[in-house]
């Protein structure tokens, strides 16, 4: 088969690419380093992420995706082009069909921008599908039957919450509070409490290493280095899991309230199914310690984290490319 189909999880934090018959062939950060004088790309993906917060004045490391949508069209196109060429090589004699995932409530203008960026990379045809539906399929949920399934996909830029039945979305909500918001909460907390300035990479490391959202479930400490805002000199503090929980609390409860709102809108028959099956968590943000425990206690419904939450959307595109009839044309 000369024409291979490609599935793309175009995330705010990472881009994952699935090739039919090969599986996930690429998982790299959504970052592009640009020479500000010539506007030429210097690095894309992992190499560009290494430069974040460490570039000289003539180099700018850009994250072209914001809250799951294109914030910088030109840079997104450069990034997509680079990644598709990287996985594509010279193995295609025909232009591929591309399936791209996007948040559930983005505007038609934003959808068109994503589609156009993909078309300009040389795709034969571009399909768009909503993230929560694809994530549910990738997490192994059978959404084709007339029974309720609930998924909460906590990505980098957005959290998508959806109730699915008969292959479609019954109720959904997409809020711009997710993994990146957690990082910003940590930066703000350390700045307000310790008058210490830390970067995004340090905040992400704190979240992964000692972060928790459930009070008392983790009790760890971490040395954090940054710039003292009073003296302007480098300084080190000790941060605890308890403090990280406090920093993240507001954002986490925003997600919980959104989930409660969706459950309140759900038809009673489907609510009964959700109580039986529970809620499935996907996305990188769901890996923060204590998330499933906190959601289960707040929503009074069993909550399970998917087997590989980071790759559910990409794996879901693979299933859909094998069953093109599932794609919303």
C-alpha cells in the first residue's frame, strides 16, 4: 500500500503522530526555535524545547499552539511540515490522508486554521475529529453502543470533558485549564510566597516530581532553584507536596466543577450507565498524583486512569483510520 494514512494529536504541549500499520512514530514537544533576524527555523521539537528560557536575544523559542488551538499560524505550519517530513521520509508515493484531533468546542475559524495548516503540508485530504471522542476510543472504551461513557481528557492547554453514546458526543465541555495552567499556578505560588522566580521547565519538574492534588496523599520535598526577586541573585528553597497541592487547588476545582456541570446535564439513563462504568481519565495532566482519588470523592462515581493516558488520542486516531466510517465527515 503506497498511501499511508496519518493520525496527528496536535497538542499544546506535545505532537504525537500515528502512521497506519506502524503505530506511534513521533512524540515531540510543540516548540519551534526561530532566528528572529531571518525568521528561519533553527530547531523543532525536543531540540527546541531544550532552548526554552535559555536562548540568546536573536533566537526565540515559540510554542505555536495555545489552549489546543493555533496561536501562531506560520510557526505551526513550519512545525507540522517538519514533523510530517521526519516521519514520512521518501516512503510515500502518494499524498497521505491526515486525521487531526482538536478540542471539542473550538470555533469554525480555529478548525479551518488547523485544517489549512495540515493541507499546506501536502495532505491529500484532512479530517478533523474532537479529542474526547478519539481519546475514549484510544482508551479502549466501546462508544458505539447505546450506553453512556464519560471521559475527562486533561491535556496541556485544555481539559475536555464528554459524555459519549452511539459513537457520538451527547454532552461536552472544553475548558482552558489543564497541565500548563498547573505549571503557571506553581510559578505564581513560589513567586508570591517566596519571592522567587522560577521558569516553566522547573515548574513542570516540580509538578511531576512532588506534585499532588489530593491532600495528604504525597509527602515529599524538593530543592527548587530560581532568582530571588528581592536581591536579584540565585537562591534555593525547599518546596513540599503540601504546598504544590495548595498551589493547584483552584485550577483543579475548576475542572471538578466543569465535570459536575456535565453530569448535571446528562440524561438520567446515561447517568446510570456512568455510575456502573465509572469515568475514564486521559491526558498528561491526569498523571498528577491523586487526581483519580480526588475526582472519585468529589463526583461520587468510580474514576479510572487510562492505561497510557499520554498516548490515548494518538492511539485513537489509529483505530479511526482503520475504521474510516467512524470519522465525522
